[in-house]
C-alpha cells in the first residue's frame, strides 16, 4: 500500500479489489458482476456529461451501447472513512459508444460504500483530460 492510501489496510485492499472486479466486468460485459458491484443508488457520470442511474447504465452495457475494448485504471489514492471510500485515479479506455469507436482519457473519482455483501460503487465521476488550448 502506498502512503497515499488512508484507512485500514484491509479495507483499502478490499476497495481496490472491488475496483478491479468492476473494471473487469465492464470489459467482459459481465452483467451479474457489474450489477453486484454497483449500489442501487448509483450515479454514473460519463466523460460526455451524461449521467446514468444503475438501471440505465446496466441497460446500456447489456445492449452493447457501451462496448469496452481496453481499460486502464491506475489508482493514485484511496481514502476509507467509516463505511465510505473514495478512489482517486485515472481511467483510459478504448470503447465503442453507440457503435462509434472512442478513446477516452479521464481523471476518475469513484465513491464506494460498504454493504453487508461487500463494497459497492455509489458514484463515478470522470474529468476528461483534453489538450489545453494555448492563450491567444
């Protein structure tokens, strides 16, 4: 565990494992695992600015609207406070969105909540990294 990880090391490991499971499920279009990984109250934002509920997001993955081909998700920091965890990192991916190929490069903020069944994703918010225009 890096020094940027805050909280009980066992909780930090469990949250990181939950992150890995969720991203693997996205790549595999593994709906049962993705469903189990997400809280009912999920707010899932996309780099396009669209925000989905859990049901909306799962329906889009199920239909192939989002087809993930590659995802990298390095983590910079995990903070576990009580029954919540915040994961700060990055998400780069190649995917098809409604049949159109896209490559995304985002800063990523994921909020997890502890449940009796394990950690579940409560919110995801990306910030697209775009080339900064030079001042005129």
